C-alpha cells in the first residue's frame, strides 16, 4: 500500500523540523518499510502571506483526501496584525473542526537518557510510558450557555457549561480501549462523578462499554484530583488515561513535564472511523513555532519525528516501522545526541539537522 501523507510545515521552526521528518520518510521508503506519496502545502502564517487566509479551501480538500496529515507549527510575531479570524492559529482550528478531530492523544514518554531532565526523580520516571487520551471537541470549552451577564446590582456572572452525551463519551472511550490493547492493556478513566453529573454519565458509559466489548482490558476509575496527585507521586502506575477536554488539557500538560523538553513531545488528533474504515488524523508536535529560535538550526526535531512514528502506528498500522523510528530516537539519545533544549553542561550540542542525521544514522544501523 502507498499511503498519502500531507505535510503542512507551517511557520517558524515548523519547516525546519519537517525537513528532518522528510529525511526519515525517505529512509523508510528506500528500505522498503513503507511507501508514501507526500504532498506539501501551506498553513498558518505562510498561508496568510500567500493566500490571505491561514488555511485555503484547496488545502483543506487535500487534507480530506490524505490518509494522514503531519503539521509542524503555526504562528509568530509577524502575523499579530492580521484580523482575528485570519490569525495563523485559526488555520489549525479549522482543520481540527472540519475533520472532526475529537480524540487527542498525548504520550508522556521518558527516555532513559533524559530521565534526569524530568521534573521528578529519575527512579519515578525512568521507563515512563503513559498515553493520555483527551476528548477534544466537547465539554466545558464548547458547552452552551457560555456567557457573562450583568446582575441587577451591577456585578457580573460568568457561566460555562460542561456538556457530554453518551455518544461523545462512548467514542472517546473506544479510542482509549483500542489503544490499550496495543500497549499495556490497562485504562484509567478520569472524571469527577462525586461532584459532577457529567462525571456520573462518563463513568456509567465507560463501565458499560467495558463490560460489553472490552472486558479483556483492565479498567480503573480515578477521580481527576486524585489522578493529578498520582501523576506526580507514582506516574508509572498508568498505561492509558482517558478523560474529558478540561481535565485532559491540565493533566497532559502536567504529564509533559515528567518527560523533559517541549521539543520531545509528539501528539495525534483522530477523527471518527468512517463507513470505509478510514479515519481522519493529524499528527503534530505539542510545541509551537518557537520564533525565538526559528531559522537558527536550533530546534529539536524529535517531537516532529515522534509524531511521524505515531502516524505510522495509528493511521497505517505499521507497528514495525514505528518501532524502528522510536528505536532510532532512543538510540540517538543513548549515543549522546542532544539539541540545546535537552543538553546538559557537558554534552556536545547538535543543531536541528545534526539531530536529524543522528536519527537517520541510528535508523540505518537498526
Ligand atoms: P513555543 O512552543 O513555540 O515555544 C516555547 C518555548 O519552547 C520557546 O522558548 C521555544 O524556543 C521552546 N521550544 C519549542 N519547541 C522547541 C523545539 N522543538 N526545540 C527546542 N526548543 C523548543 O510556544 P510559544 O513561544 O508560546 O508560541 C510561539 C508561537 O507558536 C505563537 O505564535 C503561538 O501561538 C504558536 N503556537 C502554535 C502551536 C501549534 O502550532 N500547535 C502550539 C503552541 C503555540
Ligand atoms: Mg494546554
């Protein structure tokens, strides 16, 4: 099978880290491990400059036609003057919204070579491998009513509404259970059923789905506040965590600090499985366009390369190729390759290209 990959490098360091992914893609192709047809297009500020909008209709059509999308990053000081609806970030939001990307996957993985860069002690994080599955299109960020009103005494009242339906909970829980089967086979479902109705329904739907279709996966229910505590106390107890939009936002940011630098963190956003069995998917590093280091060959490309590995695994079912790419990242780090963001005092610092070369070399010798 030849897979259609749409590359959207975007702004700032986006094109720099994407260039390293292209080298990895080329090596996989030459080795006969995976066959890709890649297309490259503009998004974010780059698209604003060329088309006046951060995501052109033609680009969206390409995104729909692709088997998966890899995105670098969008935004930067150059575009602070453009209209709000045309700001670079709006291009990414339009992609997420149009492709109905409801499931956000954020792994928190601690490479042994970087365990000392964690916010926690080495023994607590060495070998850490958690996958946080966050619901991305529902919950309190989108629920209605959402408003600020003025009360008779002149003071104000703000309302945000947490809304979840059975269908929304069921589909995100499925993503988590399916992922768990490919990993450690354990799911922790996170909500607050002690004080929230949405938590009561969340727990009920997850429990029913588990009994009906996923009884082989180990399931535990964790209150969100306790989960935050456990992530700092004993993070390695978790395999897959599944939670709503708000809790997922907070818990995934906290978990990311267990692993070192922003430059190390990949992510995936998945849509629904269509009638033909395919699903829209966007893979991107967690970091932004890093204008402070853009154009200096200083960005860490590992989050972007790790996003490619997620794409191989979750969109294309190419577990072996994904393992090779992840393994090459591990080997490069073990061999001492460091960009500035993950360097310690005595390490020799590589640029973006140098780190890409180290990964390619490690890949070739695997
Ligand atoms: P940022 O993630 O771009 O940078 C934060 C800090 O981390 C900076 O000091 C940067 O140099 C460093 N950093 C980020 N990625 C790195 C990498 N791969 N290697 C080494 N160091 C790295 O976040 P910031 O500065 O808040 O935002 C900059 C721009 O990016 C803004 O326009 C923002 O809106 C946009 N942004 C875009 C995102 C996206 O495309 N998904 C996500 C977050 C921010
Ligand atoms: Mg956040």
